[in-house]
């Protein structure tokens, strides 16, 4: 009976992938380490998306040196986007990688790392959005996207599930968002200056079109005498910025993003400012010493 159920679940998932023209299939589980194909969850459950592609991610996406290959998990209700978490990958880890399966968090267990393509990933925006759900049953859709796949216009995979939100859910999700955020910044390791320079060069040359419609750019200049980390809670890793140097960040429109600064190789210890779309095109000076 169990074997028949598994075959039926796989057949249904494959059928959905064909019908929606997806290049992959996704199923959900409370665990990052194992996939039980769950379709119903309640508030307080951790949720992970297990994704299997028809071919390696590297063969599906457009990879540009110095530019991250960004995966995302987007949650929709009644066809309306609720929120999404972005997971930027190092292009070097994707290029030539034959992996066809990976796991991404929807609601993270803060104490259990979720690794994909050489990075640990944490969902920090989705639990904040879930905290606003009313106490009832919600029928949701999880979309696995990649901006480097057809410009992010088509999902890699889609899976539907239900979430029963209980009266005390808000406290759980707010606590989860905070704990997940704290765990994420503990393991942050800054990229090399060569990677930063390459990324900034690509940012300046970023083409117009669909991506510009979704993002705005803000620059930060290090006015101090030492190398600093500049980190946005929109990113999964900080940037090293040399004295007198400027780094440019691309931020999704409609978001309010906190900017932190700190000593390299250490967790960011001071909030500098909050950035919104109103700051598009600005260069923000940062004075920080340690």
C-alpha cells in the first residue's frame, strides 16, 4: 500500500509538471533531510521545498561571471503573491554542477542547516508574512523560481499545499523570523575583494528590461579608514568594502531593507539605515571604525 501511494504521488507530481510546463517538480516536507511529500501543514511546522529538475540547474540557467544565480521561494494565495525569499548562489558553485535536486526553506528550522550549492539558506521574509495570516485554513501555492531561468518569468516548479493557522501562530512566526535571522548572520563569510569588484562591474553594466522593472539600485561608500562589511537583510552574505570604495546593491522594489555594517568575518553589529525605493540612485556614505 505504501509503495502504491508513493508511485501515485510521483505520478501526480510529474503530471503537474507537464501540465504547467515546468522543468522540475517540487514537493514539501517538515524536514530538510527527508522528503515525505506532505500537502497539509499547521502553524508551528517547519516547511521545506524539495526540488527535482529534469536536468542540472547549470544547464537550465544563464550564468554570468560575478552575478549570483538567485533561486527564490514565492508563496501565493488565491493567485496573489504573499511574499518571497531569495537565495543567491555563487555562480562558480552552479557552473558545471551536475546537481538536479536541491532543498530550500519555506519556514526554516533555525537550528538545522539547509544547504544547497555550497551555501546554507534561511527563510526570513516568509515567516514574517505568515505571521499576518488569519486563524483559519489557507490554500497556498509554492513556486520555485530562478531569475537566471527565462528572466524569472517562468517557475522551475510549483506545488500546492494547505496551512492551518492557529490562534497563537503570530507569536511563533515572529519568533521564527528573528531566530532564523540570528542564525543566518552567525555563519556569514564575506566574499573576496575580487568577487566584489567583479560583481560591482556587472552591476554597473546590468541591462535594462524585466530585471530593472523589479529592482532599484543604491550605492554605499566606505568613508572610514578600514575595510568594512556592508550587509543588507535582502542578501544571504555581506560585501567587503575597502576604504574609499563604493559598492552598488540591487534591491527588490516594494521592500524596506535594513543596512548593517561591521568588522569583516564577524556578525554585523550596527544598523546604519533603512533603504526603500525612495532611495533609488542614491549613494549613502558610511563612517564606521573598529
